[in-house]
C-alpha cells in the first residue's frame, strides 16, 4: 500500500493524532514567543527607563525577524526535510531566548529578538505542512482548524504566566521560561516527530526507505520493499515553475494577496484595538480586557473553521470567514464609542481575524507540490508579515492625518473584503482541474479558468 495515499484516504489513526498534537504544542510555544516581548516591555521600560521609540524597536524586532525567516529560512525545509528543519529551528529559537534573557542593552536585546524571530518565523511553514500532510483529505480542514488554536492559546498563556514570573524573578524570567519550554519540545520532536512521508517519496534522501518503513509500522501499515513512485513532474522540480508556472502563477497571486490582506487586518486588530478602546472609554483596563477578548475570539475562530470544514471545502470556509470579518469590522467601526457593544464585538473581531489565520494555514500547504511546499508556504507567510509590519505604522499615520478610528476599521474591513475575493478566485482556479498539486495538469500552461 502507498502510505501517502493511505494517510490521505483512510480514517486517521492514533499516531497521526499524536503527531498533530505535537505540532499544536509547538505552535502554542510559538504564540508565547511571538508576544512575550509585548508582555515584558512595560516592565523593562521602567527598569531601563526606555523611551517609546526604544520600546517600539524592541516590539518590532521579533516581527521583522519572523518575516525574514519565513522567506529565507523556510525554503530549507524543501531541501533538508521538514523534521530536520523543525529541529534546527528549535535549537536556534532556544539559543535566541537564552540570549534575550542575558541581554544588557537595547541594541543587544533588539538583535537577540530579531535572531529568535528568524527561526520562529521559519518554523511555522514546516509545522503547517506536517499537520496538513498527516491529516486525511476528509479531516484536513477540521484538523488544521484545531491546529490553529495553538497560536492564540500560546499568546494567552504568555499573558497568564508572564506577570507572575516577572513579579517573582524579574523581566528576564519569561525568556528563560520560553527557552525551557522550547528545549523540552525539542526533545519531544527528536524522539517522537517523524519525517514527512511526501518529502521522503518525492525527494528520496539517503535512508528514505528505512524511514518510510519505520513510519509505516508506527501507523500500523505494512512495510514496503521499494518506495512508491514519485508523483511530481519534472517541471515541478524547479521551484520557480512549481510556484509560478502556468495556473500556479494565478494561484500563488490569489493566495498571497488573500493572506496579506487577512494578516494586515489581523495585526491592525491585535495592535490597535486595545488602545482605541482605551482612548474611547478613558479606561486603560478596558483596553487590556479587549485584547484578551480578541485572543479568546481567536480560539473560537479556529474551532469555527474546523467545524465548518466538516461540511464545506476549506477554501470556501476561508472565503466565508473573510467576508464575515469584513462585515464585523464595519459593525465594530459603528460601535467603538459604545463600550459594552465594542467589547462584545471584540470577540467576533478576534474570531474572524484569528480564524482567518488558521484557515490560511490549512489551505496553503496543498496549493503547492511537495518539492516546493516549504518555499511556497514560507514565502506566503513572509510576504504577508512584511505587509503586516506596515499595517500598524500605516494606521498611526492615518490617525495622525485626521482619520477617525471608525474610518480605520472600515478601511481594514475593505481590506478583508479584497482578501475574500482573492481567496474566492483561488478556489475558482480549481474548476475542472485536479485538487492534487502533484499532478501535471496543475502546472499546465494557460490562464485561470473561472467558469
């Protein structure tokens, strides 16, 4: 039996669920490490007497590193394998967190946060791919939706543990805590996370058949005398063709535009909503409560995507989430002065913004063939985060130029609408074509057929 096809077509088995749970735990740690600086910054600003500009550099360093890492380091997964890529990233994230804990100046801490961010950004693509590839076709949307709760849960965990750690041990403690968590998960990955089956079949690294058979035995399938035939065409062996050849040009364009629009709205909501509510109400504590509600909504959004994907194509669910997000942002713009209504709607803002992130993590891996999957997903994430870095800055300039918070929310509602249209066009590009990215017709010459 072709193990790759067995995973895609047979009911999911307990070891597959264990692999996906490992990926979820890793994304939780990722979520913690992405936002740990935001929780540490107020305490560090007092201790080091930092200006707002210095705090801004500290908050931006990790995000900048993540964008660069997603573009430059994620593609290594297509060359060295998903498992080895994850292990290397975890080793270097642990180092980055340790270095952050011993920094003694702002330039040092900026450099160490950017260094850690490189590998936090790079690991995401491999985790998305592993969770997706070990899911069956029938349950992939549901599984990757549940996988999507890891990021907001990890961020919420950061909010819960950071203050007690700082109160007891000082501002360096959360970085030490993050390093310990990452090191523990590194050991789990070394002993429990297998290689991608599709990578073993398509790339055939040394020892591929032995690894393939160990995974087959673990999943309860028979061993194979030879590896199944690779499905990728010769043309797909070139990453440029795999990402941009024929119909893939349009698919890559629609996918990246959709994700960039979503992640820009996501970062706007997560960075500005708390402050806008605090300004509107005059109560800083309401801003903090709003931030927590957005994170809680993110968990619900990932679960919503998981549930809807049991009945609808994940790409269509993604479109619905983006359109619902656009409507919610516009509704929020009209209620931002009404604190009680704004707090309620904050849950829905988080639901559709964070739920959209989970959705793109689910649909993106199988847009690309195995040989370019890490490159395609990594570059999507990097392109989106590059846009996302600009969203909070652009918002600041909009508000300075006289835009009201209401107009800012309406603007990003429009961005979500464009993202939804792009994702709908991505789905339409599959009309009359195979869903399997390894089949040659996926790279057939010609434009996108939308009817």
